DNA sequence: TTGCGTCAAAAAGTCATACTTTTGGCGACA
DNA sequence: TGTCGCCAAAAGTATGACTTTTTGACGCAA
């Protein structure tokens, strides 16, 4: 055991010391608690978290690779302004969703979604495998069932599964990688009471339309239907936050 | 000086040992030279690159944070399959563009672009500042001039500036972060001889249309014009690679 | 007073080493 | 043949010594 851990940042963190310190510092940066321009030293990080310099260095290197901080000799570790952040890094996204700009982050993601989901729908219509078509049909079916029973969590699960499958079916690995993002947006919406207790039947019908258009290999129809899904969701979110 | 550097991976790398080893290993993973499932040990990395264990560990931690490798006790460092890669990480994108899936990466990025650039154009029409409008107009002007003179590099610069400004004008930080990606796609197209020696006047006219629509705060028009820009570029690229 | 050169200290970068912890594999025993 | 336990391999962590870069301060000169 380290001499005297002072047990400062024992955030549980069952992933080793590294993961714990990384999370703690990452949160502090993206939340703005550590403002841009502020400088830390490795020594202070060691002291604050009760870890050795080696661990602190590894953490800083990872944070640096996300654009959150920059390390310079004789100066220390400087917190970077937002413009330098790698805003597509899954961890940065998650940390921001945990922090105070949760709303802003969700808005950004929604706008983004408006761009890539229709494209994914069009591509999926050209490339989806029969299995993927079946999965999407099943997801729509689940949406209908859970929408009727009023089980919002289950509905959310089915919705997420639908979009994740569609993105994977696009055959574009970058689009597929955005599945987590969409899941977050959907979850954020549900857990903020934006979902009517009785999910909009029209939304479900549109999902069904997308699934059928993909099955029929009709890119134009699937893209149009997806666009309408997004518009509807976007309007709801803007009404809440914007 | 280290005892006997064996001068193995002296790739120049004027950013410290860390940067050099990171680049070398990153390239080897994304290029497929190190196949998924293959395991390395820290010791072997130290030996291969003539660095200490501390440096090797920091590199692995960063690679791990990109999803390229995973480190487990008693096993070593395992190269991860593509599905786990953080494909939006700027370095991963750059490394892939340097490697053998350059073509595939460019195709992925083009498809993505078809999604987000029209959205950015629409948002920009609602949010662009007068300065940004002016910058876009200037970029279009440069495109005309350099297109006429046949200076492809300068044309490329102006084109990139146009799109970067537009993305920034969208007011969405995630869209803005995609500017580098667009620049890469444009550069890839130019440096692969896809550009006609005399740039398509119609393309320039469309850029002008976007700039004017943004200035007039007309989202529908700017989005439509941008969509046509992408379609044209996309067709050219598909003809070359697809 | 200003401007430039030098110097010392601060902090990261690097290395070496010792120790701890986890875990996969192998061998012994039932 | 199957299971249990031990061992060793490899990462995780800690510590300390040394190197290198950079900056801020001091002093000297114009």
C-alpha cells in the first residue's frame, strides 16, 4: 500500500488507479471546474489523488491525446480551451453528458443526428442484409408493444436497437460508431420527461416506414422517412431546451 | 544518452520519444500489419523502439484510449479488432489515410460528408456572423481566380477555407470539428488527380450559391445547394474508387 | 530607462529498478 | 478424466535519480 494514501479520490473506480484519476480529472476539465489556461503540475496531481508520478503521467498523456490538456516543460499541464477538445471522443461526450453542459451537448448531438441518420438510412437501403432487416422489423414490433403497454424503458431499448441496427446496416463504420451517440440522445430525451407517456404512434409508423423502405431497397423513401423522424424529435427537444 | 539506443525507430519524431513510438505503433495497427488478436508485451515494445518501460506504458495507454489495443495482466497488449477503434479520433483518421485503407477511409468520409455538410449549411444560414459571410465570399472569389489560373493547390486551399468557415458558422462545435476531415477529403481528391485541371465552373457556382444563401439567411436554399455540391463530388469519387 | 545576455531553478521527460497483483497454464492428486 | 492449487509471466504501481528544456529574473551595458 502507498505510505499514506490520504484516501482522497477513492471514487470506487474498479479499473485500477489510472481509470479513477482519468475520470476525475476529465470530469473536472469538461465541466469547466478547471478553466482553460489554468495550469496543474504533475506533483499536484500526485498529491491530490494519492498516486505515483508514473500513473499521473499516463493520465495526462491520455487527457492530452483528447485535446483536453497540453503539457509543456517548465510550465506544467495547461487546460486547453474547448476549441481544442476532441469532441467526438466517446469519453469526452460521456463526461459532458454527465456535467453541466448536458443540455448543450444533447442539442449539438441532435443537430448532428439530423445530418447523418438520413444518410445512414439511404445507405442501409442499398446494403442491409436480410438479418438486419429482420432485426429492424423486430425492433419496430417491440416499439409497438412497449408503446402500448407504456413501458418507457423497454420502448427506449427497442428504439435504440432500431437505430443501432440501421447505422450498422449502412455499411459505413463511422456511421456505425455513432450508434452510442444516438443511444445517448434517445436516453437523454426519455429520462428528461420529453417522451409522452404514450409514445407518438406517428413516430412508430415512421420507424416502420423506414424499416419497410430499407427492406424494399428504396433509399429515397427510407431517407425521407428518417428525416421526418428526426424533424419530429428535434422539434420536441428544441421546445424543451432551446 | 540511453546506454545503447540500437537506433531502431528513429523516425525523426521531433516531439519526444513518446510521439515517435506512438506514431510507429499506431501506424502498424491501423495498417493491419499488427492483426487483431495479436499480442505484444511491454518488454518487446521497449526493445523494438529502444525506450524505457515508462514511455512504452504511456504509449500503450494512449493507444488503449483510442480503442486500438487492450492491455491485460499476465497476457500483454492485445491488438483490437476494427470494430473497437475510435474511428473519429483525428489521429486514427490520419493514420488510416496514410495506410493501405486510404481509399476506404476516403469513401467513408465522403458518405459522412453527404450527411453533415448540408445540415451545417442550413444551420449556418441561421447563425453565420457577417464576418463569416465575408470570409466565405472571399473564399469563393479565390476559387474563381485560382480555378481560372489553374493553380490546383491554391484552389484546394480556398475550397478548404470555404468549407471550414461554413462548418464553423454552423455554430455547432461538433460540426466545426469535422473541418479537418473535410480538408482531408478535398486534399485526397486533389492529390489523386480527381480534379480536372480546369475546376468545374458549375461547382464554383454552387459554392457561390451556398455563400449567398447563407448571407441571405435562407437555410433551405443553402442546404439544397450544398447537397448538390456533395452529390457532384461524391459521384466523382465513386467513379474513381467505388 | 530600456534592452539584451546570461544564469539558475522549475517542471516535464526519461530511465532504472524494485515490488505488488492478477491470471492463465500446468501439473499433481483424486 | 476432472478438479484444485501452485507457479510464473506480465502488467500495475511506486520511488528515485538524472536530463532537458524553458522561462523568469538578475545584472550589465547602451
